[in-house]
C-alpha cells in the first residue's frame, strides 16, 4: 500500500531554456529499494512537492496511479523518473509498459553528480533530488523502452553463465593442494570436488545450448549473430554480448556512441594554457564489453592481415601498444555497426588491394 507523508515544500527555480518537445505538468521522482518506493510528486508550475511511500510491487504502483487519476492528474502529462537499480526497478518498468506512462531510468551516478554539494542522505531527500533532476534536465530525456523478450532471456542467461564460470574457476583451484598436502588429506575432498566440477560443466553446457536456441529461433537475432561473427576476431561470446548490450542494435545511433559506452572512446584532458593532460579513455564503461573487445583485438592482430599490418606499423612509429589496441577495438566496433547497418557480411577488401 501507499501512504502520504503530508509534506509540502516550495522551492524557487527558473526552468532551463531547452528544446523540449513535451511539457510535463508533474515530475515524479522515485527512490527505489528492495521493499519500498519513496515517491516525490513535483508540480512543474508551483514547484510544490509531496512525498509518498509505496510497497515495491505492481499492485501498490497501480493503486498510486489510480489515486493520481482521481486527483484529475493526466498521466500523459507526468514524467516518472528513477535511478537504475537493476532488478528492483522491474515492477515499475512492467507497470509503465502496461499503463503506457513515460518512465525515465537514469544512472545513479549521473543524479548524484548533478546534486552538487549535499549533506546527509535519506530516501525521502533522494526521491526529491530525482524529481528535481527530471525537472531540470529534460533536454537529456530518454524514455525507457523495454527490451524484446528474447533479449531479456539472453541477458539473464548470460549473467547466469558468468556466475557458473566463476564458480568453476573457484572450484578448480582445489587442484593446487594436491602437491602440497598429504594424499590421505587431499583424498577427503578430491572426490567431492570432481563431482561438483562435473555438475557445473554440464550446467554451463545447458546454458550455452539455451543461448544458441534463443538466437537461432529469432530470425533477426540469428542474422545479427552471423553478421557479427563474419568479422575476423569476433567470436560467439562477444557476438552474444554485443546483441545484449545494444538491445539488438536499437540502443545506439552509431558506433561512436557505443564506443563511448564501452569505454574505448578517447577524450581530451586540458584546461587553459598550463594543464595539458594526455588524451585517454574514461574509466566509466561497460567493463565486460571492454574486456571482450580487448580479447577480440588481440585475436584480430593475429588473424586479420590488415589489422596486423596496422598494429606493426604503429608500433614501428613508437606508439604505445595499448593505444594501438584501443584503436583496433574502435575499428572492430565500426565494422560491427557497418555490417549490421547494410545487412551483409564483412568483406575483407584488403586482399584485393594492389
């Protein structure tokens, strides 16, 4: 259920001048936790805010929406905004899809850095900060779109695969004891360890089969998978994760935006005439994607003659190895988006060069 905490606050703020396509009468900031939602209802005209607390379940969220409608509030003129807290936002996302209201899911670090200097922290103030973030930053608005059901399946299976691999690596470290402890002592655990490893390997195999089945059953995903793997250096695992990260290549307008998301786009660091830092990538990135692209780049310089020659040429010029590899990662991403865009496999034109 939800309850009104009865607080009304007024703040003075000048609405930023921006090219906003839609004016919202209300902004609702939602601080999401496992069991409850702290909700701040902000009036765009008066800047009065009200605080509510809901249970984090679909029923309570729908009751709250009905209460807003009873107050003559048009849901189409309300922007709901929350931090991305993973699975805890799922009830809110599902209700937004069913009732078709605008939901903006924002990275938590972006809201945190937009607050400026602040002291103390409560769920109530966090909800209020999210509401004002929504109000002040409409020029950045990106309405949340739910992934295709097959993308969701792939995502959860890929996550489970990562957990299983970590468990497998952890259990395999038991072998290190064999040459350093008494055989009678090691015999107590070796049988259990082997049986666990066998079970985990079978589970891993089942997950991988399931991933392949989902991709194969979806015509579009199957085509994207084949197109990506036509590029030298990119394998099955990277292809699957690329599809998941881009939501079937619907999330990013071009390869440069995805390169930024992956943490391989270089940025300049300078200020005035005295500070001239070296151009470098930012640490905020999808670390898994970045790691996979690094392995792909290492493979590409072995088996792709064009990229191999490029790498050797840059090394002879005195370029840093990691810098050249990062350039290759960018080249691989640009190739991926090119083959997806034109819907034809990668063609190595290098072999036709004179």
